[in-house]
């Protein structure tokens, strides 16, 4: 892929800016990087903590030839590539957590937000893959302190945002190419090898409520297969998984 990287000292959200650039005709391979984000977007309308010079805040614009229904595949492409990049830089085995988180030593240090737009039915699809990586230690907001970390803190050695970006763009390039040439089953096969969710008791917050169960696998459509207390297996299409169970279903 031919990357053209646009760098900004400060940006509201690299995803928001990339979507705007896409509407103005920016080509596939456009990359937006912010040294800080003042309104970094997380999943489900949450904010992504994006202090200046401490993390990598990057969005890649793609124009894939696929139906809108397949856009979920990029969450797996991106989390797989990001986990590989984090392992490259930290020299530690990073893992993935359904659907799209990257963990090091069990702590989240990378989140993915994939957004898509299509101007009219049948018109060309545009996908932006937003990736936030905590590279250097920072004072996380209290609600994240227990579960978040950074590459440098976990690796216990100096790590730069630049090397993280280089590793990430290289890994994204090869996994995007693999999706094109071999399809999502090949991506999911590699993703499962890094999966920290399988076999674990998890609490999943879905748009329809909280479900608890044991993670069995990830299905070929990216759903989390959960075994419930009564032995039945349900497929959860969208949500956030927290490892472990909570007595009241609140955030673990
Ligand atoms: C999550 O909730 O885990 C997803 C977080 C995604 C954050 C990244 S940072 C770069 C890109 N720009 C944004 O506004 N969000 C994504």
C-alpha cells in the first residue's frame, strides 16, 4: 500500500479528520497522525485519552471493494496488526481481546475504532481504521488506572512513538494485503492464536444488556461465542468484553 502520512501537532480526532479528508477525495493509503487529540473517540461514544507526545494516535483510510456488512473484518485486521506491532516494539507477547483490544501483561494499551461511510447505496465504500496506542507512561484517568498501561511501562525500557508507528504501518500493510488475498478466515485464524479471551469467564456489555459466560471461540463472522451457565452457546455480535465476572455486572 502506498501510505501518504499527514501529521498534525494537535487534532480533535484523527478519525474525524480522516473521514472529512475522505469526503474531499483523499485516496486509499492516506494516514492521519496527531501528536495529541483533543476529542479522541473511543468505542460507544467514549473518549480516548490522548495526551500530547505520549501515545500514537493514527487513522488509516481505505477504499475497499466490499459490502458494508464486511467492515467488521477490519477490526480484526487492525487488532491483529497492532498486537504484532506492540510485540515487535516491546519484545513481549501482546495478546488480543475480543473484539479489538490489544493487551500486554493483561493490560489494555491499544484500542481500535473502525468507522465507515458510503455516500450512496452502491457507491464506493470508505473505511477509516483508528488506532490508539499508549506508548509512554502517563497519568491515566482514575477509571482506567487498573486496566490500562503503556508499552514502555510493560517493556521496562525506552520505546519511541516513531518506532511504534513504523511497526504498525508495516504490520497493517501485510495484514490488509492478506485480507484481500486470503479473506477473513485467514485473519481470524491468526487472530485466534493471540486471543486472550478464549476459555475465560467474561462479562460482555452489549447494546442490549450484560451477558456473562465462558468464551468458547470467535465465529467466522467475528461474533464472540459464549457458553452460558445453562450450557447453551450464544453468539454475541457487538459489545465489550471484560475478563472475569462481576457480581452486579458492573465494569470489572
Ligand atoms: C476504544 O474505545 O478502545 C477505541 C479507541 C480508538 C482510539 C483511536 S486514537 C486514533 C483514532 N482517532 C480517534 O478519535 N479514535 C481512534
